[in-house]
C-alpha cells in the first residue's frame, strides 16, 4: 500500500527534533521518509519539520492536502465526491 492510499491522516505524537516526512509517497515507513525516492526521478524530497515541543500531529495520508505535510481534511472532500459519482 502506498503512503497516499490511506483514507485519513497519520496521527502521531512527536517529540522535539527534526522530522522528515515523506513527500513522494514511496516510503514503506509512512509517514516518514526512508529514502525510497533516492535513485528515482521523483523530483521530490522530504518535508523537513522542526518540532519545538511534544505534540500530536496529523500528517496527510491521501496526498491531497493543501497544507502538506499536514492533513487539512481533503480526504473527506474527495470521499464525498466519489460517493456522489456512484
């Protein structure tokens, strides 16, 4: 399963420090980048986020968020559109 096949966000408690979130969707350790894009011409690099204090984050799992790498609820909009097309 691709990282962006998920129907909702990855909800993770993060500790302070740099985080490298996958942008290409190829990681087998989602939502974190594991270098799967290396050697492939994806033109993408990981989102690098510096977490300042412990907190829970919602990382996009559908690839449609306008606020990447964070979830903005876009998966719900696309699910609703798919249902109305059926």
